[in-house]
């Protein structure tokens, strides 16, 4: 757990060094896995129809319900590594 936590912390720093903005799908992936890793399962009510961004974020996070924090961290780290290769 300590190793993946350290890699997760580093990935959070590394993602800020990207020179190109990732696609919306990649951004939602990163958001959802970050939230799942740090807060657990989604909480609260789903945003309304007019809040399209909030709704997309909520839905992406809700799909990860039941995913363990370590698994979400690993997928986040792997995605950042892939983005660093293609977005530098």
C-alpha cells in the first residue's frame, strides 16, 4: 500500500506537467479514479440535467462503486504514465 500511495502522490504531481490537455474521457477517468481513491464510493445526489459537467463527473465516479482505493490508485498511476508518454 505504501508503494502505490507514493506512486499515486507522484502521479498527481506529474499530471500537472502535461503540455497538452488530455481528452474529456481521459479527464473524467482521472477525476473518477482520484475521487474513488481518496474518498471512496460516490456520495450525494446526482446533479441535475442542466449541470452537464457535474453530471458527467458524478456518473464517471459512480461507475467505480465498490472499487478498492488501491485499485483506483493503480489505474490512476497507469493512466498518468500513459498520458505522459503521449502528451509531452
